[in-house]
């Protein structure tokens, strides 16, 4: 019985290590951003920003190749540092996100 309890304690501590950590939350947000690539702009969604097609970007810049860079922020959502800024490159002819990136200490979401 003692061995079973020790095994359960070790298993539980291994399970909880890394779960719910700040590093994990940054990783989840990074995965979210990477999943945007290849997505239709009308269906693209980012936690704490919403559906991109329904939100007004802070900035919009047309590139020489005809694509558009859109800048969004999650300011005011995070209290632990600078806001998160998300950049999306959109192929406007195909309504397709071809690149997505982010900067800022506020770029995380709970999981």
C-alpha cells in the first residue's frame, strides 16, 4: 500500500509540474498565433482580441506585394507588463493569413 501511495504522489507531481505555468501559457499563445497561418481572415480568432475581421486594427500597412500587415493589441488585458501586440500579414485577394507574429510580455493565455 505504501508503494502505491508513493507512486501516486510521484505521478501526480510529475503531472502537475509544468501544468499551469507562465511558460506554458506563453507556449499556448504562441501555438494559437501559429495556427492562424493558412486560416481565412474571416474565421481567424485570437484570445482576448476576438475575431480579427470584426476588430479594427491599430494600424494597417499595404506591402509592395499587395498583402496587408494588420496590427492588433491586447492592451489593458494584462497587468504584468507591456501589452501584447499581434501582427498579421493578410493576402487580401485570397482573404488568407500568410504570416502571424507577436511581441510583448503580455502575450500569453491561461490553459
